[in-house]
């Protein structure tokens, strides 16, 4: 891939579908309660990149190159579910900003944000029932349980320096990879292409893992302005991400003084000198390990993708995996 491929280029492969879907995300809200509409609109318009619906649209077209109203609606539903998880995340993390804009909990309050997040999940299922497709409904209801469990698991391991890589993988499976899997497998279920579910699931699972690992590495190397959050935020929140887990593992055997420093920071969430701790992570060699893990996951995602129908939509999904790992450079 040429390094000039941008997210917008990939989006343009399904530009018409994407434009219709983007309007549907808000158009399908339809609450009688003014505040629900207001908060939902605020959150949805704070718009992210809409990557999950993009994955749904690319997958649907990869399997059958026609415009499908159902695929566009399903894509809008995945975005609605994703938005709900972000609203709840911001409450849990007590975040004041997301992507540089005030969060719902900061603009209104926690109670409002939680309830509107609940509404977005309920409305997603309300719309899913309309497909009259039980396997699809099961995929999404199982997946939404997994997402909720992933969030609780993350909370359970917050401020726990004993968290292992295995725990971390369980957390990100629920937190990130699951919705990617729903986005791809859902598109196949709409078309009754059950024989592709395993390969699509493997692609989405590994891509989701890679995506989250890359995000967690960038928390220690990225640019705060680009990331929309401060470096080391995960550390201050006591979130045991892979770079922190790995750094603790390395220091435990080689540098007990710094191990204690980092361990106490994770346990207490009191980070007096974030710069010093970020430097510890950067110098430990943990980030090289994490980058390698992310690239391994990317390769596994690409291997699964190579078993799927070959066309420009598959190429679009491939480019998404490349674009994600290019952030590590």
C-alpha cells in the first residue's frame, strides 16, 4: 500500500452507502423525549470516524456488490451501539472531553448520559428486531453481553498491577473486537452466507485486537493533539493496558525500585510525574513487544481476509488493517 492511502480513500470505496448510512444513524433515533434526542444528537454529531459501520458496508459489498438498504441500516445500528458504549465509557472514566469536544456527562450530567446510553442500546435492538432475522438478533444480543462483560472486567482489573496479558486479551475482546465481529458477521447473516462466518469473525477479532493494542501503544508515544487525550491517561486511570502490564513484568525482574514506582502509580492512580512513568514504559522495551504483538494480530487478520471473496471491497478492508498499523511508525 502506498503511504498516501487515507481513511477518506477507503471510505470513498462505499461513498454512496456511507452517506445514506450516516444520515440514518441520527434519523433512526425517533424518541418522544426531547432530552433523549438532544443528548443523542450531541453524542452522534461529535462523530468519530464511523469505522464500525464502514466495516459493515465494505463486508456487505464484498459479499454482494449491490446497494442494500438492510446493510446500511445494520451499519447505522452498529454505530449506535458503539456510541452507547462511548457515552457509558465517558461516565466511567469521568471524562470531560472526547475528540476535543465536551462529553455528554460534562454537558449534562452522569445520570442523563447513562440513561441516554441505555436508550441507544435499547433502540438498537428495537431496530434489529425489524430484520426478522433470529441468527442476527442472537449475534447482536450475545455480542452486547460480551461488550458489557468486557467493560466490567476492565473495571475489575482497574488499579490492579497483577493483571496479566491473558486478562488484557479478555478485556479487549469484549471492549473492542466483539463489535468489529458483529459488524462483519452481521453483514454475512443478512445475506445468509453462513459459510463465511468463521473467516469473517477471525478477521474482525484479530483486527480489533490489533486496533486496541495500537491505541494503547499510542497512549505512550502518540501526539496528544492528534489523539484528543493526554499521554499517559490510561496510566492515570489505572487501566492495565498491555504496555503497562509488560513494563511491570520486565521491571519486576530487573529494577525493583522502578517496578514499585509504577506498581504504586497503577494501584493508586496518583501520578505525580507522568513524564517519568511514561519514560519508564518507553525505556523498558515493552513498547517494542506491544508493537510486535499488534503486527502479529494484523497479519492474522490479513490471513483470514485472504480467504474471503477477492474484490475492491476486500481490498478496502485490507487497507484499513494497513492504515491502523501505519500509526505505529
